[in-house]
């Protein structure tokens, strides 16, 4: 996220930052959830239009952004997991057509919606909470395939979990970030001696017990002069009091690699390899104190989602651009030689001038493709290994913090929804949906054939999130969701028509 971002309801409004410019002030915390405010056009990403009116349905009050997409060749398998901000549900699973499969039903703010593995099973995870001036205070949520919450994960030691990272490790623990406000001498960056700043923590949490297994404090290992922001650059973020806290680090991703953690600091333009359990920095990649020699085309800035890959590859979303200057964002793969201390471009993925001044991610798919989420530029693109774009979806609200593609089978513990609308006098139109269900092949609509007796009126193929059909007028109706073998997955309540 941008240093100036703020999660408001379900949107992140951003103020662009130039290198060396201070972060814009965050407003007071705003609870995430409830009604969905539509951000003003001024909060739309540079180069992208304000989102179209949300798609609505008859059988449910849920809404989704109006997504457009194209495909030119085979894509990776699975569904897309995005977090559209500012219009419709901000936690969304969709197919390649942009058709909703699951919409987060409570209106809660959501970031980092994705599939992970917990206790040997695939689970749906995300962060939810309140936004506070470019970071968040909330918790991680883990849901099973029925969309039941099976765990909530909080930061420890009095901290609040930030919105930027919620990763489940192979050991079943959670990696999280927090942004406590602390007092600190800011004279070296043009601020007061008794100033206030966000001092980021990286924590590893035991999911079931909540025990803190590791707690790393950025200021104990990184000098604030490594930042490309100065407290003196912005009167609204100059550290003069707690409401104007300076943000020197802005940690936004943590990746586990054996005993080490790879930590991304947006405002220092650096990735830090942190050892465990001592927390010592093993090396710095990028920024003012880089331990690596890098050619000009390998230099990154304002980056997100830094991950250590096999064979010496480090991937990231290189934002490289802030509002007010030129540049193109890219998915960046660096070939890093840790012994020789060199880093060169292995491959980059860019397209059509996409540029996100905030957010963004890179995902490696099982078929060798690479998925790039453009963050504040509300789009996601899938590339072949040689860099050809084969899929793209646009219109992901005002932004989508990260975007993923994953296999997912969902069978909700809720019942299908049904609604009826009068037709031409002798007919009525029935509508059916089942939020999150992935196994529905057909809908069997039932109407009243005799008092208290229901019979099949028609069976039709499943067509997108909501399927409708005309039937003869009846006083009551229900619907059954059928799988591809004709088995009944679930039956709705009977409604009066």
C-alpha cells in the first residue's frame, strides 16, 4: 500500500508520493463494514476510470464490481481471488469472465483474499479490520470450504495485525505485520527530537494458541535515515504528535525461507533478509545501503510482495511509480547471487502501461504462468512464461491489494437463495443463487402442485452467479442445487410468490 493510503469503508484513497516527499496524513480510523461508500473520482488510480455501477441481483442483496475480461489462450486452472475496493463486495472470488462465485457477505473490508493450506486442508484466508493512514488494525480470518470461520488470528504483545500480510507457514503458524506508534528521535530526518513514528513489527504467531513465537522490531535493525521519506517533507506526517506519525519503513510483505524471513520495506526501497531467532539482518537488497551490485534496469522502488523463489530468484511487484512522475509498474524477477552479491533482471512482466502507485503482487501458477495483480491500477493479468499476456480482467473496483488464481471447491453451509418476480400474468420469473457454491451444474425449480406439495417445474443449467427461468404462476416456489451427476446439494426454503 502507499504510504498515504487509508482504508475507508472498503476503499483505499491514495495520495501520490514523490521520492523524498512525505506521506500524506491519514484520517481518523474508520470502521470497515456496513454500508459501502463509493470513493470520489479523485481517489481513483491514475490512468483508470472510476468503477462502473456495481452488478446487483434479484435473489440476493449482495453486489459485485462490474468486471471486464479477455482471454487469448489457455490460462491456469482455478478461480480468481481479488479484493475490489470501493464498489460492491470487496472480497470476491470470480471466474475468467468476471462472473462472481463468492462475495464476502458482511460488507467487511478485506485484503489479501486467497487460498492457503491449514492443518492439511485448503482454506480461504484474508485480513479484515479498520484502516489507519496507510496501514490497518485488525485480524486474520481462516474459513473452511463451507465458509465457516475456523480460526481468527491476532497479533500479539499488545499489537494489532496490519492489513499487508497474513501468510500461513508450512509449520501452521502465521506471519503478520503491525504498525504501533512510538516516540522516537526524528532529528536525522528533519523531525522533532521527541517525535512520533510508526515502528513496524514482524511477528510469527501460533494460530491455535495465539502465542508469539517471533517479534522483530524494524527500528532496532534499520536506521530511519534509510527511508526515502523525510519527516520534514509533509506537515501532516512530520511526527510532531501521534496523529501525525512519520512512516519511515512501511513494511508490506514477509516471506519465509528456511530459517530466514525476507521482509519488504516500501519506504526504504529495500528487501531485508532477517535471520531467526536473533533477528539480525543478513543482507539488504536495494535502497541506500544495498549489499548487492545492481544494474540500472534492476533497481526497484516502492515495491510490494517480495518473495524468495528457488534457484536464486527473488520476485516482487515493482511499483516504481508514484502519482506525479512517470514510470511503468512491473512484475519483476531478479536473479540474485548471494555469494557474489549481484542482482540482475531475470525477467519482467509489464503490459499496456499498467502502473500501480500502491499495492500489487506476483503469483507463480502451477502451469508455469505468472499472474500479476496491478494493485491500485485495478486489473490483473496472466502471462505465459515467455511474457505473453493471455488473460486480463479490469474493473476491480478502485483497486485490489493483491490478486490470485487458485483451485477452490466451496459448498456453503447456507441454503440457496430464491426470489420470484411476476411475469405476464400466467408466468412468473424465478431467480436462484448460492453464494460461494462451486459444484452446482443445474437448478431444479419447484412449484406448488397441490396444497403443501411441491413438484418439479423445470430444471435448467447453472448460468453464472444467478440463474433465472420462467415458470407457470404458482403460490409457492423453491429450488434445488444439483451437481453434475444430478445429486441434490441443497434445497432452498419455500417462498410465497
